C-alpha cells in the first residue's frame, strides 16, 4: 500500500478544510461544503522535462529527491507495498490489499521526486457504474459477490511509473525463406500409390536497417497492484496528457512510493525495447518466413521521467484469497480478477453434456 497524502495542503476558502482534486470537475473541491477552490494548477506541458539517463544512473542530485515535507512510511507485510504519508495520519489498513499487517519502515535514501503526473479524469460515479456492469458479466462468479456492495471500498490511487525515451539505429541480418511446392509420391496404408504437394523453403540471405524512436516506454514500479492487471489497462496517455507535478493534483488522494528503482527500471525498459525492436526488424525481413535473425542496435539520446498514473482500485477478500479490480483513471479501461463458483461451472458442464447427448439421440433417431 505504498501511499502518500498531499505534500502540500490546499485549504477550502469557505470552511478551511482540505480541498481535494475532483476528476469530474477538474478542480480542487472541498469534500465538506463543495466549494471550488480558486487555486490554479500548472498547465504548461513544456515544464515537463526529460532527464538524461546516463547522467542519472551515475547519481541524481539531492534537489531531485525527497518530498520536501515531513513524512512517515509503513510497509504492508502482506503485499509489500510501502505507504508514505503525513505523520499526523494514522495508518490502519493497507489501501492496496486491506491487510492490517503494516509496520513502520525507514527510508535509507530519499526517493526520486515525480516530474509529472496524469490527473484523474474519470469520475468515481462513472467507475462505480462501470464496475457494476463488469461484475454483472462475470457469469461464473458466486451470486454472493454480485449482491455485496463491494464498490463501497473503491478508492483512487496514484501509481509510480518510469518512462523512457531512446533513439535507436539498428542493423539486421537474416535468412529469408520463400515457399515453393513439389509433388512427391508415396504409398498409403493400403499400399496404393498416391501423390501429394509438399511445401519446401528456399533460403536467401538478406539484410537491412531501421531507425526508430521509443517515446515514453512505460515501466510500472508498483507492488501494491499486480503487474498483469496494470498491463491490461495500459497504455496511459503520457505523450499527450501529462501535467507538470503539482501537489494539488494529489490533494486528498493516495500515492504509492516506487520500489523498482531507476537502475532496475532502466534494465527492464531496455529489455522491452529490445523485444519490440526485434519484432520491428522481423517485420522488414522479406519472404514468407525467416530464420537466424540478428539485430545490432545503437541506442542514443536516452532519457527518463518518474511519473504518477491514476488508477481506481477495488480490493476485497473472498474466502481465503484477495482480489483486485483496477480502472485506468485517464481512459476508463478496466481489468480484474474474481472468484469462481464451482457449482455454476459444474452445472454448466453437465448442461453441455446433456445437450450433446440429446443431439446425438436425435441424430440416431432420424
């Protein structure tokens, strides 16, 4: 449950309570008296800067680290997410898995400060309706699950991501395969002579080059939300909708602290880029098929950003297991897991078998 309450308070001009960023109204709104704060957040996308990766890997300066405010950190012993929040707040349960097993931790090094974020644009009520529809279409979910008002535990979180840019010049070589067919004779099981067309491949050496720019390749740095679920709701519109980081956007929200550091994220990003680059080169190889593809890549202009991405999160326990449903706070894409009713599955299998037997009986009677 790596979370962090607003680093800076935005007081309601009417009652003095802490205002919160409202994705539906795209403003800071008081949750108590509904007053819209006149505070304006930065809109100039030019303020979002890419940092040189090679320089950063040698060490980031202190002015790019820390939250610039007093904080307290706790770790969830169940899901291992780390929460960073205002020391006046008392943490009781993990916002990511609901576990009460949270213990204080000490940061050995101040974390890299986010340079930008994506504000929530999908409103909570929209997400609640979307989740109700999603659960209604989970045919093999237990009936109890649909009757529970589980969306009452829905809350928004900002998740940590790294983004990477790179210009790549690649040279590739491969064997291009061209299909052709020959007719051959053979004996069938009864000893009769038969003929058939057989596909063969003619191999020809080939080579080429490719220039490609990787723009905002995402690497998730969350432990509180499962990676396979995040992959299903990506991408986030980082190339068009990013805003310069302003604590007003996270006022009243939960923010997860990254645990995948820059070095590990950069290595993961290179693996992803290499895989995509190989696929791009493979698409250039002429012929019907290919083999022995070799790619030699030169990466340059490598930069990175640490950003926060908005996610609506629902965590609940059913039986002995915990489940999550996540919604992209920018696009509305939804993904999740849920328990299965083995009674429903058994009846479905039996119904299918009965249908098959009926159809067979009908066919035999005709």
